C-alpha cells in the first residue's frame, strides 16, 4: 500500500492460505515486515540460518542453500521433476500421472536395485 499497488506474485491470494486471512490482511494493508523467526513460525520460510552476528551471513545462507540443493540432487532427476510437476498441480490427478510416468524408468529400477542390494548402496541415476 505504501507504493499504491498490490503485492505482486499472487501475494493477495497465496498469502491467506499460508498465514490465515487476518495475518494476510495485516501484512498486505500495513506493509509490515516480520522477522525470520516469525516468518518461520507462520510457514513463510523453510529454513533459518544463523547470521553469525552479521559477519559472513551471506556465506552462511549460501552454505545452507547448497546443502539443501545437494539433498535434492541426490534424488533421481526424473523423480524430482515429476514431484515438482505434481506439487504445482496440488491435486491427486497430477500426482497419479507423475507417479505412473516414473514406473517404467531406468532410474526407478536402479533405485529399487540399490535399495535391495546387500549391503545397500547409493543409487546411480542417469535421468532415464
């Protein structure tokens, strides 16, 4: 409101389901900012990174982002893409289609073989 415009990127319709209509109304109408802990408690952010007293905060954020990205990258590329498609649709039909599309892939077979190996091993995904 301080810029005489609405919040962009769906701020008026994406925010209420996340934080509730009263909090959304407060944030949109006042332009009030919230701190990291509040944002995390309200479900607006997924991770909090210690700012290391202002020294190296960017490095701490980058390290955490790379750690999370590494976790994602350990998954099968086809599975990650299918999961993202299903999450965008947020409906059972999209999830079922994404799941069915993975059943015949080499990556899925590789994951099952790696899981069943004795001793178990990390799968090697090829994106097929």
